[in-house]
């Protein structure tokens, strides 16, 4: 099998490419990281190297395919593994619904990186904290959206919580359901190992 390659910007632990990295580690899939500078040179670099059809990253090369858009990439990896995507029609709906909510969160978070709205935490973060908390309160059998069954969207929500913390806008206090989710993802063996290696590399 050809080498699995993840193309993303050199943003450290920030952004949607990091969710794909976390999930690749969760699935124990070895990959090569190819990093690009996130600045005004990217469009010309992309044009010269023909990296991304959409002009955005991440791009994942796997199974002799080139995959675009981070949420569909996560869904592809889930279905490839035969797990992490829900089993019943309703479970799949819940995973899709929360992934859409996460994507709405992400739009505001990206805007905050440059706009620096003074009420971002009081409006945007609080709104999505309530939404995520509501969905993660529905199944008390475990810390994940679907109770004891982890799905790809758990990694996306984990990244949302982490990225708000990285810019100093973490929910305060973090709700009990989201605290349990965060602790559960941090404790997953492959993720734990990766995050320890990432911290050492800083």
C-alpha cells in the first residue's frame, strides 16, 4: 500500500488538520505529514504543486485516493474502519447533526483569529457550549455522544474545546458532559501517546 500522506498547514495543534491527525493516531494508521506555510503564498504554492482541488487543506492521500474536506475525510476513515460512525439510522443522524454544529462553531472560531471580537466567549463559545452539552447529555451510559461508543465527531468536539482553550476562550466552567468527553479522549491510548509526543516536540 502506498504511503498515507496528510497535507496541512504548519499550525501546530490548531485547526481541522489536527483532528485528522488525532483520528489517524486513534486508528493506528501511520502517515507522513507534509506541511505548508499558512500565508498569502499558499494559493500560488497550491497552483504550482496541485495539492488541493478545493484550494483548502487538509488533504489526505490514502488507498490511492486524494480526499478533501476534513469532515468527509473523518467519515471515510470511520467507514474504512467499520466503526466510529454510528450503527443505527438515528445514531448516524446524531453524529451528522453534531458534526454540522461543530462546523458552525469552527466558522466563528476561524473568524475570531483575525476579527478578535471582545464578546466571542460570551456569545459564540457559550452558545456552542450549550449545544454540545445538550447533545452529550442525552446518553448517560458513557462519555461519548453515543454513550460508550466513540465516533469521529467526538474528536471534532474535543478539538473545538481545545482550540477555544488555545486562544484563551475556553468555556468557564466546562460542563460535566464535556469534561467527561475531554477526559475520555485524552485517555485513549493512541491519542495519549500522540499528545505526549506532540508536547515534547514543542
